[in-house]
C-alpha cells in the first residue's frame, strides 16, 4: 500500500544546499557542557568539575555492579543521557509530579524504548544515589536472564545502599532506613510521625515469609513502576541477596535458576541440589547472617536519636574499582538551546509534564537561534528541482524530539516533516537515521503493508550500529527489515544480537519466533510462542496467541505470505522518504560519509563464524581469520585499538577459536576491512 507523499515544501527542505550563515550579534557564552566518560554522557550547567564528578560516580557505580554480578563487562543496549541541573528550580520544573507536587528525591530515572534518561539535582548531596535502585534493574534487564522477582529486588535494594568517593565504595546498609527526626530550613527538628518501618525493623520481627513462599512470589516490575519498598518481601529479598553476595554463592544461584526455570524442578528440591542444604537450613543460615550484621542495628539505634548522622555506617567497605585517574573524561561546550531542548524532550516523556514540554519544543523549533547557522535550499539542476525558497530555522534536537512524539502517536506525516527539518539542520545526527527507520517500520505495521524504502532503511541501520554498536533496538529493526527482504538467516543473526544485548525483552523473542516460522523451524517457533502466550507484556501475549493460530497453516503448506512477496519488497516502491533517500544517495556518490567527510562507499557486509587466528605482526594493524561452512575470510583493521568491539572491552591478539560476528567492507571474495567485531 503506497503512503501519501510528503508535501512539496518538505521535499524542498530536504534538498539542502550550502549553509548560509546569518549575521547576528555575539551571544553570551553558554553555561552548559556536554561531558563524556567511557560509558556515560552528562549534560550540565554546574561547571566542568562537578560534571566530571557526576560522570566518575556513574562509572564507579557501573564498575561495582559488574563486580557484584561477576561480569567482566556490562551491556548497555539503550543509549543513556544524564541531565544534571545545578539548582533546585530547574530540577523541580522537570521532575515528575506525585499528587500535584514534584517528587521529593534529588534524582529520577526515565526509561524509554529508544533511549534512557537520568535527571539529577546537584544542589543536593550525592544525588546519584537516588537512581541506584533503578540502575540496578536496568543493568539486570540488560545482563541477566529473566528470573524470579526476589533476585532482582534483592540485588536492587542491596545496590541502592552504595556510597562512592574517589578512593572507596561502601555498601550493605539498610537502603530504606530514614531518621526519626527531620530538620527544616531554620534547623528546627521535629519527629517524623507514622514513618514506615525500615528493612532492618521488618526483619527484626518474629515473622518471616517461608523461603519457598518468598522465592515463588510473583513480582513483575518490567516497566520500572514500583510501589513501597517497606514490605517483608523487599526486606527478605534484600537479606537473601546480602547473604548470597557475602558468602559468594552467586554461581550456585545460577545453578538454582537453571533448575527451576529451565528444568522445572520444584523449589525445595532445587535449593537442595544447588546449595547442598535443605530449604529450612538455608532459611536459618540467612537469619543467622542477618543477626550477625551489627552495623545495621547500630544505624537503626542512631536513627532514633535527634541529630543523628545523615550517613549511616555501612556494612562493607572496598577500594574504588575506578578512580579519577582511571577514567578518561572529556568535556565540550554545549549550546544553551540544545540543553533546553534535551530538558524539554525529557518533559514530553513524563505525562504530567508533556504539554509544557511540547510548548517549549515548538518554541525552540520555530525560533531562530543566533548561534546556529541558518541553512536554505537551492535549486538542484540535476533533478530540475524548483520552488519557493524555504529556510529551516530552530533547533535540530527540538525538531527531532517532536518527531519522536508524533511517532508515538501514529502521526507519521508530521513525524516525517519534523525529521526532514532536523536533517536540514544537521544531517550528521544518527538519531535522525534511527527514527527514520523506526518510522518506516511503524508505518508498515500500522497499515499492514510492506516497508517502504527497505534498502535505505537497512543502510541507515548499518550506519546507526557503527555509531552505537550495542543498540539492541537497531538490531531488532534490522532483523525485521531482513526478514521482509527475504533473508531469514541474516534476520536471525540480527535478532540473536538484539536478544544477547537485552535478554529480557519479550518483543525481541516474539520477533525471533516469527523468524523461526519463516525459516520453517516449526518446533522452535511453537515452543517459544507457547512460552510467550503467557507473557507479562499483554501485547506480546496477544500476538503470540495469534501467531500460534497461524502456525498450523504455515507448517501445512510450508510457505508464508512474507516469502511469497519477498522479491517485490526489495524493488523500488513509492515512499514518503524518496527525497531524503535520493539526497543520501547523491552524497554517497560524491564520497560523503556520515560525518560529511570523504568516506568509504563500499556497502558493509555481515558474517558470523569462528575466529581461528589473529595476526598482529604489523601492529597496530591486525588481520583476523574467520571461517564458517567452508568460507574463509581474511579481515583487516588498520588499528585494532580503535576497532568497534561488542562483547569485549579490549582487543586481544591472542584470540583463537572464538565465535564471532563481524561487519566488514569487502575487498575481494575472501578479504575485506573490518567495521566491527562481536565476540562471544
């Protein structure tokens, strides 16, 4: 089904010529900085020193969580931006509302399918601690298979007690312990009435849940929406995890989960097999461990007294795994309008702030910024493009954020227009390519039609993955594009990459089931769909049930509608994005890469196989030998230190007999230049 073409004016906007820089009076220097560490981006108006401290604290917290999870590295399949305000006013104008009032904590986490955000109030002490619980859930979702709720909440509560400085980290205190007295601005103290019990107080009572009841209790917070943590479930989950970490029993816990989740062994039998003790003995060991933690009871006693210290003593203390000299942190100025656009983008993702955020974005998108060069289109003689002169003004991030909002509401023409405006201001922004691909996919889904501009969508996604090699959603979109294009084997490779990066995402698993069907792997598809039909994600559960009903027909006749039309889907078709795609093709033909500088015009290829050797004799160049099914490729990188890696933090010349997935640009039939390597 063909989509309605975009307007002529938008086509003119998309065919941009050279930049015309308008003269404007000098503006005041922006107070905003964009700070990058190894794994985080911080946007702040609090100055370079404070901004770098924020980046360092998050690097330290990430390193500590990897230690707790016994992982060499952590996946980060969704880009994360940290917005850190220097004062209360801007923070509380952005924060979510509870009963009409801003939340009372100095930091909050905002999840998204495309990107995650953290917002901090740097006027408060250690605001990063306010998001530690949510971060633990994020990293578990990205780095640990789906398991029983007690494990996730126990780990999140244990981690949320963390305190870090330049030399050490402390952990293990009661994360839900609050002072019995509060202090107002005049330093007058008053007692807090009806304060909820801390976890230590809850566990000090006579009644605990039985261990089998705790371990089998249903608890799903996949959407990060949680109620009170002051319950016996949270308290016991916290203490069980406390015990497992201190006693170094996480490997046995992995065995336990294999028994109960995969082999469906009863809980008490699984405890006996995994830990070598009965459920009663395990329960008593946890209780004995709790009563041995003297610092918890000292902190509880201190909290009852007036003028109690704000920093309760922690149970454990260790050297910081990352220090100020261990993490390369760089900063650069950021336009004030860009920072305001990011803040407004966050607001439109908070329901009660959406209208205010939309107004701010629309103002930014329609108001010329004197610090931004104004670009105008010119006629393109090659295509005989003529028309009125239209100038694109405003802020690129604002246009891009408005496009996202239209996408969420199925307003596809408006989304296309805003993406065109954003591209007119900055064609190097990879988010535009990603949202353009997502827009094509969503349009096809909504209209039950073919994906328009499929080859260009695949190319855009390749560029996005070169920019952010761990972007799980981009791999998922690539899998769906490859499936529609008639490449179910390549689709499966891309979907497996998405699932490896984000193992708990139910939609990725459903897409994998569809790929199994297309590959005629009937039993694998049926087994996965049977599991997904009871998914906590209602949409996935409904789609899985529908796919099961169609599976019998697919299996009987051995062909699907997707296969029958695969050849047509790669042919040229009318698309609302033809102008953008033609423009991209022209730039590619002229030798312009994603950054606008002369680049390699060869199309990237994907290959999965076994790495059988690495030749570093011409260091820093390296040649990797990868083989699969009788095919042997010799793939070269000019500098292995700058090679994009997935699944490994650093390149090793000693790698051998490793399963790998590579993106490369072919030289001949059996050689090429590496773009990225995923090591398993």
